[in-house]
């Protein structure tokens, strides 16, 4: 197995350091430039989604790089996601994503949230009228079909609690290969990691630094005194400490920055060695979930009337 890769239950491997491309506030050229820059630095996993608005830029930059022989298609790993408005037809949704990316297949297709929306609700924050009853069995059948048709090399979920995965496993012919969730030193996901480990489902961490720079994100992780003092001790940056913590726990990490220096710095997290004392110190940090998903909760139309129902009390 290649260095810096994790083995999935599909037999394929996933690069353990990925580049997040949620670029709502960035223009297309900025995203394209960032992807080219990332490739030069050695990034090989690119994470996008229909609702991020970055699929066209990611696809164009990767296609250019493959055409210029900077990288082979087999050496890059592309993840995209099924938005709630596409649960009624994952195959058509993935075909649309492939068209937007200009690719024949993607490496991983994830159900973005355990929420089904009306077909027109393809924007990030649904209205009360946009929700439909969740029928995960039909959605997952469509995901399996995507795999069968060769449109993707793996399928998985995102923002799913242990209990939701357990229910999915009751009827799934193919178990999810990945569960992509918020995970960082202030939201350590211990029980979920244990559950996914028991079922050979790889955990991929989004917002591994707590999402600083995003409208919903926080700098609390990188500014925490424990993270700062570990960074000082190892002559590393707080971001490198947070990323290395996630890698130490067996997760892959999806880190989003379009800044050249920070992208380079994040890439160097591989080289950092945290000792047992560092890991014990991090276990003492107060836990706080940053991306809570309030926008998917309401008392009338959503399947989740409370935050606790959305996360099955894993919050």
C-alpha cells in the first residue's frame, strides 16, 4: 500500500490528507488555482459536493493537470456528495456531477446528510417546505446502483450517527466505505470511531481544524492553549498538531485552505510525531461540536424535531 494512504473496505485506498474545496465565497478561478497548487504540493484527494459550487472548478483543474501529465487519473481520489434534493435519483445526480466535473467516474460518492429534500431544494439551507420523509433504503439502493454502473469506485455517508449507520446496515447490500464527519481535538468522536472501526467503515474528518474561515467555523481548536503548547513543544503549528491528532486516530483529514503557505504547512503535518503525553493532554480538552446542523431541524416538516434526534444523542 502506498505511503500516506488508508485501506477501505472496498479494497481501494484513500489518501489520508485531502483538500476541501467548499468555495461558496471564492470565485471559480481562485478554486482552480488552489487545486493546481495543491497538486504541485502533493495533495491527491480532492473533496467536493454539488452544494459547494466547486465541482466545475475542481473538475477543470484536475482535467488540465491530467492532460498535462502532471498527474495520472489513477493517482487522484475525488469525493463528491449526494445532496438531499437528489435522494429520489442518485444515479441521475451522479451523472450530473460527472458531467460537471468532466470525469468518467469519481472515487467516492457520499450521502451528504441523512435528510431528503424536494427536488428543487438544491441550496445549502432548506426552507421548512423543502423537507420530505427520509427513505434511506431507496436512497441507498440508488447509491449501490451508482457503484454497479461504474460511476463511482466507492459509496459512503456523511454526518451519520452510529445509530443511523446501524439502521442502514440492516438493509444495505454494500456497507458504506466511508463516514465523513466533523472531527477534531475538540470533537473527538470516540464512540463513532469505535463503531465505524468495528464495521470496517473508514472515518474521514471534515473541519479537522474546527472550520476557521468558514462562516459557521471557529478558531477555538487552533487557539486552544493545549494545542498551542503542544505546537510550541514540537516547533510545529497548531494546525499541524490538530491534523496529526486526527491522523493518529486512523482517520483521513479533509482540510480546506486556498492559501499557499497554509496548504504547505498542512501537508507537513505528516512528519510531526505526537507522543502519548500529547494525546493524553488532548483528551482533556472540553468537547464542543461546531457544525451542529440546526438548519436541518424543525418541529413540523423535518424528520428531526431536535438536534438530539439528528445526531441520536451523539452531541
